[in-house]
C-alpha cells in the first residue's frame, strides 16, 4: 500500500482547511492555523496533529506502526 503524504487539516477553532505535506521522519506535535493563528496540539491518544485534525493519518500510522 502506498503512503499518502498530503492531508487536509481542519482547524477546530475557526473551521479553516488547508492541505499540508506531512513529514515522513518525525511527528508534528504543533500546527498553527494560518487563518486564526490558534496553535493545534494532538488530541489525547493521538500521536500528532495529522491524526487528530487531518483527513489522512500520519505516514507511520498508515504503515501500521504504533506511533511516529
């Protein structure tokens, strides 16, 4: 299965959506919304902001690893 490297993040504060490239070598713990400037952090139990707010989980999760 091919790993998807783009995910659309939706800000829970203002609803702004943006497609971003996911890093393949590290988790992304923080993400600043370009619209409202809110800094997003992973929800409890998620390893990164892509797993919490993205349309596609991060590459390690896609590859069936336990976390980033």
